[in-house]
C-alpha cells in the first residue's frame, strides 16, 4: 500500500504546528501498517472517500479500487472537514 499527498493536503499539513503534523503522520503510518489500529471510516454518501481521525483533525482520503494507493486529499480541523 502506498500513500500520496495532493498539493492541497501538503499545504494543509504544513500550516499546522509541528506536534500536530507529527501526530497526523504517525496516524497515517499506523494506518498503512494496520488499518484496524486507527479510527478510519468511510464517508456516507460518497463512493470512495474515507476519513482518518487524529485528535481534532481529519485526513480526507480517496482509496483507489485496487486498494494499493491511498490519496490524502485534505487535512482539516474537524469543524471544517465535512463542509
């Protein structure tokens, strides 16, 4: 499994403080090793969008059909993630 960040997700992540960045990257690493070890849920009403919860932040992701590549689309605070 491979994780790729979109430019928008990279910018979102870089805006955050270093501790939050580290916590989110750690959650993403754990997800790649064992998806059951993190709070990962499919978004209702969407075909292939998922969200990963890391504290007050959410990583919105798209998982391709084969499941071999995960695209991180956005990294947002929970109040902004579902708008």
